[in-house]
């Protein structure tokens, strides 16, 4: 299973599962990243942090640590 952190720039993926715990998982879900939603990876910063994505029609920047908790296909 790959995570959002491993997705290349310009790809669209579907969220399969959130592996975070407690408040972190809740925060990711509050940002609109839930199971089954499509996520388009717009940009990845040179050092990999942050990852800029488009989800549900808006742009979002995620830290590498948060992107690792999002399993995609």
C-alpha cells in the first residue's frame, strides 16, 4: 500500500485509509481528506515538505508526516 507522500507530482489518487490516531486523524478528516475522495498532487517542495494537493476543489498543503498517514491507490 502506498501513501500520499510517495505519489508523484501531477498524479490523481483515491484515499483508501487514514492511519493516523486521535486528533491528527480528526484534523486530516476535517480538511476534507476522507476515504474514497480523489486527491490531485499539485506540487512537492524540493525537500519533500510540504506536499501541495487539491482536494474537493480547494488547495491544501500537507506536511510529510501527515501525508504518510494517508493510504492511497
